[in-house]
C-alpha cells in the first residue's frame, strides 16, 4: 500500500510545489498515512485544509484502505 500512497502523493506534488511547498511520505501503518509537509506548506495557515481536503481526500478516493492522514 505504501507504493500506491507514494504514487498519489507524486501526482499531488506539482500543486504543492507551485505554492513553494512539498510533501514527504514518512510511513503507512494500519490505514494511517503519516506525512511531513515541507517548505511553505510547513508554516502555512491553510496546511490543515490542504492536508484534509486535498491530500486525505485524494488518498481515500484512490485507496479505500486509507483511514486518515496525519501530519508529523
């Protein structure tokens, strides 16, 4: 499942890079995806919305086993 998650994150990466940020996959465990937002995304007030409404939604739509995304 980790490879599938990485594929989805790679598809989302250009959107984050356009705003000066990036996302790193840390781990996938028991349906939870652990990520680290970097660059502008790490301090952006909208990062929670980006994480939940963008990243988490895309992962859940593509990989039903994903239950949530956690920012580290």
